[in-house]
């Protein structure tokens, strides 16, 4: 089961992650996305959540992301985390407005 949540900031993300943990998700099941890579990395590290990597995306998509726009990279990673192509496009628009997207996938 995949759950997508949108929050305004890291404090709200932390609260939602704690709620997800009470529902049986571990931090290894939860991904945090932000439009800017540094913000995403900082929040992921601070909240001890998982990063999308080769394991989730596959080697070819990981390599492709090295040469695509940030929006394309984010959509590909959100699809790897369990969203449909349409859901990932919608979530990427939310990121454009400075929000954070959390995806929890068991």
C-alpha cells in the first residue's frame, strides 16, 4: 500500500512520519521529496528516512536521471516509490510551490 502526503515544512513532515510509524511503517518505508536537492537531502538525513536509489529505480533510470531536469528526476523517483505517472506529475507540481511530499510504501 502506498500513501502520499503533502506538507508545508519539515516540522509537519516529522509529525506525519511519526503518525505513519504508528500505522506500521518504518522510516525505511518512507521517502521525503523536496524540489531542491539540498533541501531534500537535508530533510531526509535529519528525519532518518529513506532515499530513492538504484534498488528502487533500477540502474537505467538512475543513470538517466543524471542527464534529465530536476522535475523529470523527481517524477521518476516518485514513480519508483509507488505513485502512478499522473500522481507523480501532480506531486511534482506541489513541490514547485515549495511543499514537501511524503511517500510511504510497504
